[in-house]
C-alpha cells in the first residue's frame, strides 16, 4: 500500500531550499569581505549565544560530528575569532569563547545574516511561520 508522501519529494525540496539559502549567505559574506564560511558562521553564532559552550555540546546543537567541529574551531582559533578555555573539573575538555575580534566579526556579519533571513521569508506572515515551524518540527520528530 502506498502513502501520499511516497511520491512527494519533500526532502529534495527542503534540501534544495537549504542549499539556495546557504549559497546566498556565502555569496553575501564573501562580497562583504568576510573570511568566513557558512559553517564557521553557524559555530560562531552558537558560541556567541552561549559563551563557554563545550565542543561536544556545540557538535550536538549544530548536528555536526565532533571531528568537523574540531576542524572548524581550529580554523576559527587561527583566525583569532575563538579561544578555547579549560572546562571546569575536566582537563581533557575545552569550553569555547569568542574573542573580541570574534565578537566584532559576529556583530558586523549578523546584519547580513538577518537580511538573508528576511529575504527568504519575504512577505510570508507570522501565521505562515507558525505553520512552517509546526510542519518542520513534525517531520523532525518523525525521525527522532
């Protein structure tokens, strides 16, 4: 027995939409002169919102595997945007903080990110947003 969703390529639609948004954001960041990838931005954004976050927690929150997070953090550290600090009670773990330079870059890049978000949302209403979130949460929960 088939289900109506069997022939609807909703995953493809979600994936292509995400790629379109990521490409637009990367283009804007590059044109504005930022030496920053979208993946680097995602980590900086999370660190900004939760200074002192652990690398493992950051990996979980961003759905990136720990080695990828380590590699990106290494790059951000070399760029002087992020610093590692020892975790309390465990010398093997590190907490992450934005440096002054990292905070400056965050504050300069955020308006570009906000513009991309606004452009993507266009003229959709708050009600549209609520429906969108409900549908995406439902799909997400189906895989949890």
